[in-house]
C-alpha cells in the first residue's frame, strides 16, 4: 500500500509551488483532486508541446491527479466545494492571503466544515507585512533573496531559468503537510500552513545573508567562480564545457597533483578554501589551460580517477540521454492518451525502500473526473447532469475522440 493511501488532497494551486506540493503528495499515494475552472487553469498552456497547446509544465505538475472543473460563480458551486472539503484531509492553495476568504478557502471557513482539515497556502510574500497581498513569481524570489545579485558576470544580474524558488517552496510545503498529518494523528487537530516564495528563497540563500550581516563584506557577482573555494568554475574543453568544485585541502592537493603543479600547495594565496576563492582567477586560468587540451570525456575521466568532483555542462536533450540519469531511473516515460504522446516525466528524486513514489496516471483533461468525483461526494446522476447543463461543472473524456 502507498504511504499516503486514504489521504485526499484538494489542489487549488496554479503554476508550480502549490501544484508541485500536491504532486509530491500524489506520487506517494494521496488522492489528489485538481479543482479548476471550466475552461481550465492558465497554467495548463505554459511551454506548449502539442497542437492543442498542452503545456510541458502541466504534464509534470498534474500527474497522479484527477480534474474537477467548475464555475465558482454558478449556482450550486458553493455546495460542491463544501462537500469536497468535508471529504478532504488537505487543501493546497497558492494565492495572496486576502484572496483566501474571497474564495471561501480561509482556514476558519474550512475548519467550520472539517475541523481537522490542513490548509497549506503558499503565497509570494507570506501572511504578514506590507507586501503580503502583492503578487509574485519565482523570479521575484530569486531577485529579492540576493541570489540574482550574486549571479552573472558582474555587470547585469542573472536569474536562473530553472524555477528553483517555486520548487523549493513546494518541497517545504509538502514536508510541512506531512508534519501536520503526523501531528494530527496524535492530537486530532488540523492546522494552517503558511509558506512563501520569498521565505524559501531566503532559506536557500542564508549562508551569504549571515555572512553579510556579520562581516559587511558586500560581495558582488564573479561569474561561475565560487566565492568560497577554487578552482570551482566552468571550463571549455575541445568539445564542450565541464564544471569542477574543489572544496577542502585533500581535494585541492589531488587537484595540484593532476595539474602537476605541486608548488601551489606552498603558495600562501591558496592556503585555505577561503583564500582559494578570493584568488580563484589564477586557479581557474590554470584549470582552463588543462581542460582546453582535452575532450570533455577525457577531462572528466581523469578528474574522476583523481576523485575530484566534476561533471559535464549538458543541454536538456543531453540531460535526458545521459547514462547516469538513465541508470537512476529518474525519467519515467508516461503515456498521455488524450495527446497521443509519451512524455518523459521526472520522478521524485528520493527513493523509499518500502513505499516508493509512483507515477500512476498522466495529467488529466479539464474536468476529466468531474462526474467521478461528484459521485463520490454524494451527488446522484440526475444532479450531476443538471449541474453540467447549468454550466456549473464541465466534464471531459481522457482520450481524444
């Protein structure tokens, strides 16, 4: 049996933070119902990968979910949500705190229906402070945490195209939901979880925030080099790029042996990791000369033999094809019948020996499970037909005609 079998999650989230939190719970067995508008959420169409506009983001974020599509303004919709909440254990949302009450999804309203409900709301800026009701996305978290300021060549701050702030918030939230479920087993109480993009970004950036507060160092971006050690950088080979991360005296000693530069061990500029970071330009130049005379495979083989952490800079296609990615089983080809394709979905990157995660079903069509879910919460066939005729709900088949 899956670890979270019997737990029902209502996913009102959009884009990444909320939906991926629910996805992770679904991967470990929770029954996740994506509750969306009849026309579908706008996050369905981001990074389109089909003629119909289905988005890559949605395929990854909505696997293992069922879709109930409804019109929140239609007569009868409030009762649908009431019955759904009464059947649920967890509600996941990602909106500004003031929007919760307007949606009827604030904790007080939910607890009045289901006293032991767990609400996870993942906003941009949290539940307090002057910015609490402002909208934001991943890039805003990167920018406001110091991460973007410290990235790039030093003239223009660089943001990462990978939405690490959104994903971090989702992982923190899934962890918090598990803690709340565990606590509920002991106390019988539900509770409200407040997560934020800014909070997650700050948590990931904390090393440099503490350093700044205690030293006033005022670091600025230095490209791909590390502030803290060296040679940690990106290097051109004869056929691509590689990265190294040389941390600690033993690895640095092995690196000097590989470079055949033993005199560097006695150079006071490189006596510690911190000094190697401060004087990393010279170390990177030495490594660059060495890498330029080799292919990526040759360089990485020699670095691995010397037990120096290194890897290739891969394109998205190369990442999909890489032998280690394949060996770890991180990518699961998943059939999406309604699209007529097989999508390479990324599994949760943690393995549990007894209750592993599982991708059981692809992302659903809009309203694919509306009838099924409404039946489960007590609606009869005639009632469901009347709701659909009135436009209060939408239903769809999971495969193309």
